[in-house]
């Protein structure tokens, strides 16, 4: 339900991510992260991968963009991953400069590795202190 880079349930299922598997990975601690709730509704979330230090997802509903929600969620999740021993975090991001995420991460200090994942996303990284 995000404005850019939406992932359909069908596509997520095709790469092995279902509601059930995602929920189980959160419950087990494999996906540490945070959610933002407003009026009893989840309006944003960010989760990382415990095993690798990858930020798997940052998503904020359009009505809550430009309020610092994504930045706060990413910051909290990054700190959690750092506390779990990761000094380098990474994520896949649209290489299109017109994409909101392109400028968002770079503004926060994330840098390109010059590599791309199998989906065509540019890999960005940031170094954090535990």
C-alpha cells in the first residue's frame, strides 16, 4: 500500500515470503524491527535480517510520509542490528534518482557499493557502531 516500490502478495509469495512466514520470522527474532501505529493502525514498519544485517524493508503509508516515520523506524532497526553485532548494514534500493528511496537513504548516510542485487536494486551500505 506504499506509493513507490509496492510488492504484491503474489510476488512476495513467488520469492517465498508469505504472511505466515513473515510473522514467524518476526516472532522468532530472525527479523528484528519496529512498527509505527497511529489510531490503532500500522502506518509504517522496518525490519532487518538478524543473520546478515540487511534491512529487508522500510515501508510507510503515503499519508504518513514526510513526518520522520521512516527515518525513525530505520534508525531504531539499525541500532538493534548494531546491538546484535552487525557493524555493516546493507539494503537494496532503486537506482532511479527520481525514486523517493534513492535520496532518502543517501541523505541518511547510506553509500552505494557499486553493486546490484538480482532484482536490479542498487546495494547501499552504512557502517554502524555496536
